[in-house]
């Protein structure tokens, strides 16, 4: 008879033992600040928001329509701020990213959830890969999505209970690093292609 607690079921693979857990077993989830409830004060500290354009940039998506004029809020009350390397999940986009240092110190709104991973068990980059790309993550995201076709949102309580098949930390580190490198490479390849296309179109226009 197995003496393992049901929560710690294990599977064997080429990489050794894979542990079956839920997200809440190895990470803490903190909902973003409710923007409409932030109490503003003229003498408070000024903050910018972590907005959609920042999330897309952290997801290596180029956004030509990014808004250069940002909203500023002044408050003396506690708000949830981004930190470099934070794992952030957009409940609207249904994706996870790592926060770039240039976007640290911004207010994280209620469309986002901050994920503090247990670094003794979980690699942050691998978590982002698992949530975004793994068949296990994709299937559970689809099941947890609520709302109409136009506006869909992941339910936070469902999110915490996602099942995760956890490989060793060494394996997570290798996979997470490869995932981020591939993401970055694809971004630059697409940007180069866009710039080349723009250059060709300009040359054609100049020929007229």
C-alpha cells in the first residue's frame, strides 16, 4: 500500500519523478488593487499603472498603438506594486509574464494577479511556460474561463486549483530558460520582418 498523501501522487518519466500538485500548494496568489477603490490624495505618493501595453511588452509583443500619456494616481494607502521578476497573470488575456525591471513600481490593477512562487519547489520561468504553453495549463485555462465571448475572464479561485505536474528544479530551470529565449528570439525575428516590410513599402512608394 502506498503511504503517500493523495496530494503528492507521483509519476515516473524519462526525467525521473514528477510530482502532482496544485498551484496553491507551491505559490501564493494576490489579486491586484481595485482601481476604482483607490483613495486618492493630492499629497500622496504618485504612481503609474501597470497597463495593457506593459503586459504586452513583458509578453514580447510589439504594440505600435501603445499610449505614451499615462494616468497618474496619488495615494497614501497601500496598493499592490510590481517588482522586477514578478510573475503576473492577466485574467483578461489569460497569460502569464515576468515583469521587466523597467516596469517595476507600478500599481497592479484588479485585472491582474501576482504569483509568488515557492522558489524551493518552483522555477518562475517554468511556471510561465506551464501556464501559457503546456497542454495541462491550456486545458485548465479553457475550463476556468468565464464570461461572454466578447469579455472572458479567468476565475481566480479556479486558477489556484490548477493541477501541475512538477519535474525537478533542474529540469524546470532548463525548460524555463529555453522558453524565454525562444520567446525573445521570435519577437526579434518578427520585428526584423516588420521593419524589412516597411522599408520595402517605402521604397515602392518613393518609386512613384
